[in-house]
C-alpha cells in the first residue's frame, strides 16, 4: 500500500482520534463518562435517521423525507396519546406504521412512477411538513391544549413512552446510559449485520452498483429498492419516537436540522476506512464524529451559530476524501 | 468514377496505447453515391468515423476533401469544411427541450458572428429554408421531445444538412427505427444522393444495404478487407470479408446429442417475425450466428425470462418452461452470460469473489446469512477452473483485463450446474488466448447441460460449436452441423438473400 492508500483508508479515523486528543487537552472535563454519554445522546436521533438513509444510499437512491417523517412521527405520537388518549404501545405502533407507509409510497413513486429519487422524497418532505400541522391547525400538541373545536385535550404522554427518552440504564455508574443510545447501538448493529452479512444486504449493494447486472443475476430489483425506502421510513419514525419521548410534547418547531445532520453523517461515512460506499459502520462513525466535534466546540465556548458551518466543512472534507482521493467517483 | 472522389482517406492509422485500432485505412467517397461501410463490433468503424468527424486526432495517414488537405481538430471544424456526421445515438443530434426550428438553426446561435439577441422570427425563417430544401414535413414549432424517434432523426439529419455538406456520414441510422420509418429515411437518402452529396452509410442491416448501397466497403480488425463496387453488388462477399474466414488450427470434432434438454416451438420474438423452432441436446454446444440486430439478444433474453415472447412454447426436460423473470430462469437451471459485460454483467463495486457469488447467494446462505467461507472457496475454485489471471479473489474487477473480466463472468455462471447455459457474445472484447480458454472450457464441461452461444463472428461459431444455427430477421433460417460446413450457403443465409441455386 502506498502512502496515499493509507491516507484514504485511515485518514478519517486518524482525524477522529486527533480531534478527541485535542479536545481532551484543550477542553476541561471532555474526557469523562458523562461527557461521552452526552455525545452519544446528542447523536442518537440523527444517528438512527442516518442509518436509515444509508439503506437508500446503498441501492443508489436517496431519501430527503427522513427529517419530516421523524417530525410527523413525533406529532402523531403526541396526537395519539394527548388527543386520542391512547397508551404508549399504540403510539409506537402508529409511528412505525407511518414510517413504513411513507417509505412504501416513496418506493412506489420512485420505482413505478419513475419519479427521480431526490424529487420524489423532496415532494414527500413538503407533503409531510404540511400534513402534520393539519389535525391541530398548526399548533403544537401538549396536555391541556385547546383543540380547534374548543374542547380541551386531556390525555398525556404516558410514563412508559417518556421513559424511552428519559430513562437511563446503570452502567458502572448509576443512571448513565440513556435508552436512545441503546436504541442507536442496537439499530446500528442490526443494519450493519443486515448489509454486510445477509444475502439481502449484498443484493442491495449490487442493485446500487449495477442495477441491470443485479436484475440479470435474478434479483427482484424493484422490491429491493422499495424495501430500502421502507427501512429508511421506519428508522426515521423510530428517530421521531425518541424525539417525542425526549421533548414530552409534539413541538412543531423542533427537528428542523435532523435531515441535514443525518445526511451529513451518512455521507461522511463514505470516507471511513476508505469504503467509498455507503456503509453502516461508517455512518455510525460519521454521526459520532459530528457529535464529538460539536460537543468539543461547545465545551470550548464556541458560539452555537458556528456549528452548521463546522458541520459543512467536515462534510466537504469527507466528500473530498471519498471522491477525489480514492478516484471511485470517476467510473 | 475512379479519380473523381470528393473525399479520400489514405493510410489512416490510430492506436490507443499499444492497442492499434486502425491499421492503415484507405477509403474513397464519390459525389452522388452511397458507400456502405460494414464491419463487426470492434472492427474500428466508429474510430474511423470519429477521426473523420474531428473527434479524435489521427495517428497517421492523410485525408483530402475535394483535393484539399483535410485535418479537422474539432467537430466544428469538420462541419465547417463540409463533412457532417449524424451519430448513432439520435438524441446526441438534437436538443429535446427546444422546438424544431431552433434545433435546425442551433449551430448558428453560437460561435463568432452570431447575434447576441435571439430573434425567433429570423430563426423560423432560416429553419423554414432548411426544411424546405430537404422536403421535411414537420411542424417547426413542435418540441423535439414530442416527436417520434424517426422525426427526431430527420431533424438531426436536417440540422446536419443545414451546413450544405459535401460529405454526409450516417452512423447506423436505422438501428432504432421501424421499417416504415426507415423507408422515409431511405427516401431522404435518395434525394440527397440526387443532390450530389457523397454519403458514407454505416450499417449492419442487410435490408438497408441492399436498398441503398452503390458501393460496399468491408472492414475487419482495423483494415479494409474488401471493396465491392461492380454491379450487381456481391453482398455475400461483403459479409464474408467483414466476418472473415481464417484457416482454423483447432478443428473441433462435432458431437451430436440424442437427449433433448430444451425444445422450442413456434416461438415468435418480434412482431411479425416468423416463428422459431429448435431443440438443444444434452452435451451439445450450439452456436447461433447472424448479423447485429437480427434478434440474437432478444432470443437469449426470451430464453432467460427477461423478455416475453409474442407466441410459442418452450419445454425443458419434458416439462413446460415459461420463465417470467431472471430469477425463474435461474431456479430452472437456465443461466445467461449477458452481452456487454460492463453494463449487464459486472458489479463494479464488488470484487471478483462477490461478482462470482452474485446469482447464487441464496444457495450459498444459511438463514439468509452468506456463508463467507463457502463463497471464498467457490471463488477460488472458479478462478482456478477458468484460469483467471489475478492476485487473489479479492481483486477489484477494474484491475483485470477484458479477457479476464469475461472469464470471471463465465466463472460466475459455471459456479453451479446449469441445465441450459446461454452465452450472448461471450467473446466480445476478449483477446485470443482468453477466447480459446473460454471455448475450451465450455466444450470440456458440456456434458450434463445444453450450451447455446450467440456470436456475430462466424469464426467463433466454427471454433466452438457442434452445430451452427443462422439467424436473420428475428428467426432461424439455417442449420449446419459443424463438419464440412457449406460456407457459401451459410454466408448466403447470414446475408439474408435468396439462395443461389448453383450453391
């Protein structure tokens, strides 16, 4: 291997460790279990979304609707519990169904209606942003709110549901690891195993790399593509559930930057270990990278408004790693 | 007419790296004549066209246009000098989102001296003049994207003719036209011929060639292998010169088979085509040959379930066989090495090992988890079997030569036992030694299945098959046992003409 190969392969990991080392020295209290957990918690929701969008990237697609699927799921869970006064289980099921149905529609639009992926999911994004406001006429959902017909919503977020966002498991230190982090880790392991080790994951990569070759090798290409969008939708709705559980209300203003953060994490993932392709491990590292960077900067008192800029710089650098250095972009 | 050539090419050479594509081509085009250029894939036709039209720089030789030296550096220069090319891909010649009038005058909108302001009235006036000169009856205000393929082609040609060329090159202009549409094109070509344009017409379709040709030039392996200009034109001779017939060092011993594997009856693969019936036997290697565009790939895809036949039935081992997808075909033991490996075979993101296992992942998995050890062992075994030259099974496909890439494609489908093994143009872009290896492997392993090859080059059929079938116009027109083949009859069948009674 040449120096260049090493740079492509390990460049981003080295950068990650360098960053940790720098913050460890420069920022007081950066190296502590609490700080680590905080980083994980901050990336949990975007991480889950990013893992979902990775599935669509693998089949050569893209899903821009994940952010709005997540916020729709958040609003839906609030509506189910607060207005319809149902329990946590029903709320979770409704959210997952919304994710699956949106994914199915996305896949159908792309595969059968031949709408380009970016446009189909962009359209779905606008549709959902609007749809989630209709039942409450644009208001956020919380216990005691007044409904459009003048009645008062008396339901409340059930404790079991809130626990998804607020409970912490003991791990050496009491009350250390939040549920959302566990969810992230489990989903990351699941999708990683699915993509790397099962025949379905392998075929999805084949579809993304050469659709016609995959079809002539006997793969039901359309079904694989639709499933990828369903995975993306369901993952996004899980992210929405975690968001709702953390906030404890259906807040129409939150979740604005979920899409950009998740997409950035997945695209940064291309550069990890020189994969030059979408992959679950890379996506998880990408999400972590962004989280560490932001946490470190925050602890060093960098102003909040510089965050998006820093994220953008990281993304651009990662894309240069992937496409220019490895030369995979020119096929 | 000799000595009256308006366009002359002499000793033209071109190499890409060490690979010589044109080895000294000489060619003459005369005013008011259609010269047909024939050549199999890889003969160097498109390279020649690209040099003439100024896309590529020539490697050696000379070109003259009306006695003047002609050496275009860019396509625009060639057009200005009066040599205009209509490329095979129709959509390269038109801008789909603009109207016909703008398309016809597009070349006047840019470059030195073009007006800054777009004047629709003037554009329409100029376009009308161009259309009238050609007898083009298309609404000038229509958007090109709303036109039929044939009309688009007319617009592309009209656009080319707006420059009043001395030489017009048409590169496979009928490849995507229906026969009625092609008739309109022929009428136009006749009209241009009458106006004294020298036309170079590149085609594989014998019906086009019979209809239009005044002269035929055959190319093979980068050189002119035959010029035919005495009437009546010797079409079979031209096909023979293009496909070539060399002395075979390794004659094969033709086998015949008693046990039928696949029986095809009354299969119709194109609207209005005559039905196909054939039987493929166990242990037999059958080659179907025919020119490009006669339906070889359509038949291969029909057998593999990715194309629906218009009529007819297929029987495999006595049971009805009607695959509706590639998956069905694979499950029934019908494997296809598809034509053009880069677009329909190789998965670029996968290494050799993963390319080989691709169709058989289900059979290589337990509980849907891929058995990686089995996958690797299979890949290693297949690399060994086919003699793929590589460092290891982890090599990227892009690191392999064309011949080795093709070996991987064949190795992929030989990883499991087939009942019917179909290979569509398996020797395209494959060097001679890899071709020999693959052919030898196919013959050595032929027992237990039927093997069907589709090849354009007759040589390849003669080198590998026990039996040769000839296709023309979407049906099978001839059958030969590969022992003392009557080449005259075979070539006549390929050329699609009536048989000479003397032969």
